[in-house]
RNA sequence: GGGUAUGUGGCGGAACUGGUAUACGCGUACGCCUCAGAAGCGUAUGGAGCAAUCCUUGGAGGUUCAAAUCCUCUCAUACCCACCA
C-alpha cells in the first residue's frame, strides 16, 4: 500500500483560510436556537513566545470546543491576554524598551502562533487587560467595591529589595528572596489598598461543597481559607507595682485571645501578645521593663517573616509588672511578647497552655514557666475493656520504669493467670495516705524485692486507662503517675515472695526492647512520654478545672467558654487581599487624595483613568514609578484642584484576571462592564480549563469577585465556574520541568514545521488524560507516531468506493463514535484517540472502504486533526466545512453472539460463543465441552454456578 | 507535622456501576521488501517454564463465586497547607 505523506503546510493554510472565509468561529451570543456552552481557558500572559505548554493549554481545549459544536451547542470559546504584569516592566528596566510596545508586539506574534494551531477561538471577543477599554471597567468595578466598603486602605508591610532598591510585588518574592537578584528581602510599612475577601471567607468555603470539582482542588481552597472554630476570651490586665504588689490594680483593659481549645482554659498559665500587637504600645508606660520590650519589638521587626519562621528556638520577653487574669481561675498569670504569635491571625494574642499545646510547651520549657495539666487522656485497656453498665471508679496508680545502671536494662513484669500474656512496667495502686512516690517505692519493694532505688524522674503528666474490675463489678479508671527510677546493681535484691511470683515474672530487658515488649497502649504511651516529654494534645477528661472536673473536654468546651464570658467565633487563615503594587505596568488605582490625604473615588466620567506615559521606571527609588509622572500630577490638579494628589500604585494583575470571563460577552462595551442581558444565558462558565498553579489564588479571587458582584446584583449566579479541570504539565525531554535556565524548553515551531500542527495536537492529546493533573515528558517519537497515524488515514482516501459500508465497518464506526464521544466529553482525549486507531485498523482491513463510512470517520477525526479532516472531507466531495457537521450517531451494533468467559473457581479456563440471551443451562452445557474445564473439574461435581448473561459463567467446585 | 491525590510492563498509559488485567501508542526483537540504508509492511513482546501450567496491578491481611477496583493496616511518590493558637 503506497503511503504518500500529505503536505501539511498547504493543508493547514488552506483550511485556516477557509474557516476564516466561512467565519465559522464567531459566536452569536444572542442565538437562542442552540444550547449555549461556555468553554473557558485561562488567557495567556503575552510573554512573547509560545511554548509547548501553550499548545497543551489551547489546542487541547480546542478539541473539546469543536466536539461541543458538533454536538449542536452554541459554543463560546474566547481568548484574550492578561497583558499587565512584571515581565514587561523588567524588559523595560533591562533593555530600555517601552513596556507597552513590548507587550503589544508580543501579542501580535502570539496571535499568529495561536492561529497556527488550528484553534477555533472567537477572536472577535478578544479582551486585553491593558487596553484602556478593558481597564476602564476594572477601575469601575474597583470603585463599586470601594463604595461597598470592600476596598480599604490600611498600613501593611511591602517587600523591599535593598540590592535593587525597589519595592517588590509579592509574586516577585521567592522563598524570602528577590526573584531577580536573589538578595534577601526586607519589609517596609506603607499604607496600601486591600480588598476584604475575608468578609466572604465563609461563603467561599460553604459554596465549594456542591461544585463538581476534584476533591484535591476543593481541599486546596479549603486549606487556603483555613477556617477554624474557637472562642474569643478576654483576660483582664492588672498592674503590679512595688506598692500594689499583693493585689494589683485593675488596668481596665484586657487582652482578647482567640483559641480553638477553650477546654484547656484552666491550664492557661500565661498569655502571649504578638510583638506588633497594638496593645503593646499602651502597655509600655505601665511596664517595668519598657526598654527591654521595645528592644524586642525592634529586633522582631527587623527580621523577615522567613527568618521568624525558620528560627527554631522560641524567643520572647516578659511584660514586667503586668499580669493577666485567667477568667476561669481568676488567678493572675504573666504576659509575654513573643514572635511565635502572629499579629495577623486571630486576635494577635494567645492564651498559652503549655501542657496541651506544643508551641506553648516549647516556650514554657525555655522560659522555665509552670505547666498545668487539665486534660487526662483515658484509653480503654484493650486486654480488659470496661463493660457497659458498671460504675466508673477512680483509682490512683503508679508505673515505675526501673533501670539497673550496672547493666543498663529495665525491669518489666510478664503477667500470669488472668492477665496472661501481658507485659507491663512495675505498677500498683496508691493506697490511702500514700504519696505517689511512696507508692512507687513500695511497689518496687513488693514486686521486685529491691530496696534503695532512686526516683530520677517523675512524668509531669498523668494519663489514665479504663479497665474492668469484674470481681468488683466496676470499671476502674486508673489515673497513673509515671516514674523513672534507678538502682546500681542488684546486690541488694531479696527474694521475691511466692504470692508475687505466682502473679508475674520479673524480666530485665534492653532499653531498645522496652517499647515493643510493653503490651497495653497506655503503658507504651507512658514510656514514650518518660523518654521525651511533650505536650498532651489528645482529648480526655478534665482535671484541675473546677466545676468541670471529670467531664469530657470536648463536651464541656462551650460550657467553659460561657462560664468565662467568652464568645464563640470562627477564624480564617485567609488574609485580606493586598492589591496595591508599587509598579508601573498595571491598572492605575482610580483614586485621588484631597489636601487632607483622604482618598476619593475618581468620578466615572474620568474613567478610564489612564496610565501615564511619562514615567521613569528605573529602579533605585523608594516609591512607585507613577510618582515620577508630571502629567499625572498635573492631571489631578487640573481636574480636582490644587493640593489634590494622585494614587501612585497600580493594581495587582490578579484583579484584572478576576473578571475577564465576564467581559468576553461584550468586550467593546463602553457603557457597561459587560452586556448584562447576556449573563443569565451564559453564566456560569460551563467548563474552565487551566493550570493547577491557579487553584488557590486566581480561582479564589475570581470566586470572591463574582460573589461580590452577585451581591450587587451585577451577575445572576453566586459562582462563576461550574466544571473546572486542571491540566497536567509537559516536562522537558530530560523529565524535568521546562525552564529557560535549564535550556530544556521545547519550541513547538520545529515540530509543527516537520510533522504538522495536527500531529502535534494529537500527540499532546494522546499523552495522558486531560482531566487530571500529571507530568508528561515530551517524547519526539510520539509526535512521529501520530504523523504516521494521520498518513494512514490520508492513504485510505485513495481506496474509496461507492459501495455501502459492510456490517463490520458499520459496527466499528458505531463503537468508535460512542467511545470517542464519551471520552472526549470527559477530557479523556488519550482513549478517544486510541478508539480512533482501533477503528482505523478496521478500515484498513476492509476489502472495500465505503466513502460514506470514511466521511463519518473524518467527522470524528475533525476535533483532533482539524486541518487534515477538512482537507480529506473536501477531497471526498464534502460540501461546506467538516467542522459544520454533526457528531456521527452511534449505531448500536446488535451482535447475535457474545463471548462468554468460562471460569472455574474464579479462574479463566476458556470462552464460549453464545447468543446473549442463552440460558444458564445452555451455557453450562457448552462450557462442559471445554477440555481445560473438564480437566480442572475432574471427578468433582459443580456446587453452584454464577452466570452473568453475555459476560461470564463461573463454575464453583469444592476445593480439592 | 497535617491534608488530598496517586501507585498497573522497559516507558506514556487502558480496564464503564467488582466480571477476559496490561487496550492504544512508544521502545525492543525477529522477518519481509531493498544493491544498501531510510521509510514501509508483517510477527512477537508482563514474568518463569521445552511444555502443560504457574505467578503478576507498591506490600500484608480481609470481604466475595469473582478484587487493579470494596474494607483494614502498611510502604512509597506528588501536590497543597504549615509556629494559624
């Protein structure tokens, strides 16, 4: 069979020209004759050159757009450019090019490249965020937020690179270092604009649940929002000066803390304020060590966030002469400043419970602060679990781990009788009038007949185990004190009495074996704690908690809050969105300041508030580039009057991209941000395809924007996007992530020139499922294989006849159209193409290739290889465009025979061909003719058979 | 440290609600064609074994007539969050 290679360049040009002439891809948004389908992909940043990742993003989404059109949908498949942003400005700084020129030239180049992929995007809907026609409405929306109190000005730290002498955008800081020069970044305080996304935290979280997104994405957003429920508690402050040392003087102020563990309130032994906490300033005059506090505060502010996090040791300083009153115990407890408490989370202050919080424990250890246990974890003893209906009886017990320093071994007891198989440390009850230490010594004497031991350590915590004392019909809750004791050699060991020997055997084991030898989980836990004391974070019952003693900590939690006059609150990790950027190439913030410095919205008639062009953006200035524009200052003076000043910051580009999908509906509208009459029909976006890097920021910001607009009745839906798919990543040929610095970036142009756009598209589609993220190495052989596949399809066009399609071919087509259809629908382009390949084999094997069947095949090929499909469609005499065609109907092929798998005891032993409606008897009869089946069954007779008609027959015989 | 997802040939990956594990492609081997090579075509290709047959979906158990799929434990990898009270 002659395999002539087709001329992909000619075919591509002809097809693209034809589509343009036929104007196939301009969507009539008002067309009500078809169902609307809004297919969105993340619009690109015009970085200049298209890499293979862009192909992966655009060309594969295009497959789906074409498929949906063939399904009779009115598909909106728009494109635009996220054109503001740093690279343009960096190019300007580095090479002295005008950012605008750089950006717009890049866009021109990219438009051409995107066309070359054969994408069916609607260019008439294009939006460019840096066009005044677009950012006029970004500014308008910002002002809507401002009116609603959703845009606020407050003081915040900005990142500053001391080497480049410039302010950095947040996204320019990588791991605490300047993205450009690698220098450690500092923080500076400036007054900046925030969008109060935290007001929507609850709804952003709640509305996530019903979205048909992968759990991963939802979880990532939930983690980002970071809701936690707890209580706000108030700790009144008293001052203790030399004169009032005893009672203290009520200062009439209090520290508000947020805690998720108010159940441990009785264990709060000190309070910590973030060094930046506003209250610190107020406390300074009353504190005995104001200088020390100031010094600590300054030291903290010098440190970057990064340094504070990396620091292993906790630091802090006592607030001298001031105590906080624990609202539960009414006891005064010390107040500290420490930078392990973050001012931006909760109330910027915590109640410290060293016994039950790891961070507080660390701090308390370092500062020698007392710890107070209030929760006792109580595990059921698995060897002797408590029984229902028996009363609980509390009992104090001791556990002693005795070490012989001569051998380094530890004493354990192997129990006999009713406790057979159990191994514990030396243990026993605390008798009336005994202290735990006395009890410990007494048990060593009784059970091991050893005197003269030293107690070297007592565990600061007690834990408990619940077991059943059946002889007393009680459940005992053994409240356990744990000790570490030592003895130097066993010379003094006496005879262990017989009655004790009958109960247990004393064994000496190596330190490393203790943990595995101990059987009760409670004892294991004790051993670990004795070796390394940590905070107890598990739940249990309360002690040292006044009236709440004995109750479960979880169950008593809100009662404790109520008793302490606290308030139930929710807190979020999510911070308000800082949108000010001290950058040039962005959307100007549409605000001016009056002579008093009060911000005012720029009236709508002055929008778009243009980005000035007489700007010096070379680094080295401690302010925003816009401040260097004389034009901007004059503009403000002319419009608003003398003394009025401009806002010099621009908006974060995430603001621009938070609403672009709305603008696509009416990109040129000069009277409104979009055509609102179309929103009801086109929202929410049906399917949004993008990269996983945007799961948290962009998707969350867009959802926030959308909800805010929903509340303003500017959009009709509470959510912007219905389905969302994150695509995978194309790796370089070396299996590493592509990057310019590694030099492994694939330039698709060479491959497109050699194999054609269709082959590159298909290779990318074939590489793996598009509906889940993954990493795929770029493989040249794969592109070539796709080209061969296309060549085979092309070759077939020479063999067409007018004869009707054979049954085999019709069936093959039916199977393919069903599978290719459902797989394409689910973004599983890889298996869709595989089905196309299987069908092609049938065509190649057929003695005659019916033209009609072949044309149906071309329709299925069209979304994947749009150019070749168009060419072959024309060649076979098709009218119009193949892309105007409908998806071929799946002719369900009714087969008169089915292959039934015959199993014996679940193992395949053969197969039989039967009518799908055959009875079990018929199938069994047929199956018993199979040699392998006869052989395996042998003399035995079938016990039962499982028969799934048309599928499987399983004969079950007794195991030999 | 916490959360989520994923573990299937030499590689990318298939297997719908439990019902023929390894579709499709790459790679590899052999053969045909050719003066020769390239291309093309054909055959084979999870492992062991001459074979009958046995083993195989990260590992160990379990449920079931039947498990890649469901359950329990465990190991590994990726991503997200992380001094978040």
